[in-house]
């Protein structure tokens, strides 16, 4: 599966899920995970029922990880696709002290703050325990 170049420029690739590939936005100011389903459709509701069910099952697993992450108070979910036409789902952990609260993250986060290597590894480990042997 090919991932849109803009997503690859903005994100770290964390690994595969049952329905696609999981990305982590490079800006560490909010926990921003992006699921890129392995489908040709660009609209979530154009995806056939059983496949869409798998996508939502992956989203539920990703959401559980985000909810357990320190400091996360609210989970935002979106499938916008206005800039990147490839279907991708945003799951963003928010908190009242994040730099753009209560506004949406798109276009409102200040300059990017990269993740420390140990935090990246911690996220990869958490995700591997959830998605291994699917």
C-alpha cells in the first residue's frame, strides 16, 4: 500500500494494523495518530460494511491507547481529507493545556516540537502489544 507523500512528510510510520497503516504526527504537542486504511475509496462511508467494521475496530484499539496516555482528557476523531485525498482517520488526544485548546489542531498548532526517541519507542511498544498477531 502506498501512503500519500504529505502524510509521510508529516508523520512517523508506526506499523501495520488489521485495516491499514498507523502513523504518528511528528508534532509532539498533542498525541495525534492517523490510521490510513488499505482501501481505494476516499470517503469512509463509501467503504463496504465489513471492511469499514475492521477500520472502526482498529480505531477503537487506537482510541484505547490514546485514552490511557498521560494527560489526555479528550479524544477528537475526524476523517476530513480536504488536503490529502487518500482516506485517513485522525485520532487526537487533547487536553486543556495543549497549545491550541479549544480550537482544532489543524492550522492551530504552533511550530512543531519533535518526539524524543524514547517516547516514540514507548508508543511503538504500546501499539505492538495491541496489534500483534491480528
